[in-house]
């Protein structure tokens, strides 16, 4: 699509299954959001590299939450049935389902499974689109503003959570960002200024990461030292999940050395002091991956527990929002040529 110089535009389009997509275009980036599916960020493409896709796309395609198989067993399977890759908002629960104040909080929360409204607030040299929704199983109003500017390859996200109820509410809040091919490959390295990674091993035979805490990024498993910041090849077939802790700043940088291209993500560490690291490199042979997926999630989150909200409450790491109170969060994702100096200031232009 021909773009006027130095202008940003937004347009509606349809995916192959007919789902509405909101396309945000600048001369450098194309960002696609699905308002009917949790305001998921479905795609981020870097135009200077022939529309290179950064986010992972699930091989089973896109399904609206209401179109998922009726015989799905539990909220985790329903979430995975609707999971198309990309970038989801986890709220008010992150991880396993649980019951809280009379409601079932499903796997990764309600926010990514409900429709959102949207409004274009600004176009021209700057583009702002506001997405909002009111949840049903909890008294929260969610707002998410995506902003692009014509002269940078930066996506800025501003989020606001408001408790509309008369009860104080506990919650969890996270960004489920999944990177995939063609950007993601064994030529990639991940820099996170963390001290510790806490491993949750799901398959000893396929894991590089030991259970429990280890120093980041070098870990020892089965007598072998693994550098978790380096990505293995497809042939190694590994699967890992861990939580990065003790960050000195809210920032990470993912670099593809062969492409000489990097993605820097900087965020408010006070709101999300942990990073969930999900590395699925054709290891899992079960539903829904079946050994066919090469994907890595690098996910800022408010909690280190993947067991759900009740576990975070017990551990004292749940977020509490008082009646009529709002909590805000900001994040910047920047695509840049070469490598930065491994600081949020470099990657995100602050």
C-alpha cells in the first residue's frame, strides 16, 4: 500500500475468517489489532525489511473466543483454542484459573477473551487509537491506547485499569508478547538485566532450565551449562518456562545477529517487576503445539507466580486496586537496525 510521506493512517480490514482488524500504518511500521479478540496485537511488521513480521503466528490460525470448540475442557483449553499468537493482555488473572470473590477467573484472565471498542483519536504525523472494555466477571474498566509516530519505529502503549466496584479487588496484570519466525531464529540473543531466573520444568527430557532459582543467563542442568539468552536451533527441540527476577530496569532487547536487527521493549518496572520467559522450540508434542512451533514469549508481568491470582495473594505479590482507583502502565517497543547498548534509553528513545 502506497503511504504518503510522513503520514500515519488507520483503516479497517478483515482477516480470512472475517474477523475485524484495525490496521495502524506509518512509513516504518504496520500494527494490526483485533478488537473482537481482546484487542490483541495480532501483527507488528517492520516495513524497511520488506514487512518483516516480528510476532509469532500460530499455525492453526485465528478463531474468535465465541467460536472455540464447545467441548473444550476448562478455561486453559478454551484460551488456547482462541490463541492465534501475537500479543495478549493478561488481566485480572495470569496463569492458571482460580475462583475469586464468587467468580471463576479463567486461564490468563478475561481481558483477552472479550470484545473491545475502539476510537481513532489522532492521525497525521502521529496516530493514536484508544481501545476500551468493561469486564463482566470483575468490576474493571480497561483502556489501552496505542500510539505510533511517522518518524520512529516505536509503538507506545498506555494502559489504564479502573475499579468500578465498591470492593477492593486483587488482580494480576501482564503482557503476553510472543515473538516468532522469520524474525526469531537460532541467530537471536536475548538481553534482560536480570539476576535470577526461576525455572518451572515441564519435561525434564526437553528442558534446558533446571527447577528453582538459577543465576541468569547461565544455568546448569543435567551437568550441562546452558546460556538461556541464546536460542537453540529447531533440531534441538526444547521447551522451557521460567520467571526472570531482580531486574535493574524494565527493559529487554532481542537481537537477530544475522539480520542485524533488534527489538527493544521498555516498560514501567514498578507495575510489572517480573518477566515471564516462555521458550517453545518444537519441544512440546502435545496439544496444541504438536512439535511444530518455534516461538518465544518475553512477557512483563506483575507477578512471579504462574499458578493464578490466589497463589499470588498467598505469596503477597498480587496487585490491589481500591474502589474508584485507577492503575496505569506504559510500555514502548522499538525496532532498530543493529544492536543497542542494552539499555532502555537506547532502544526506546527516551
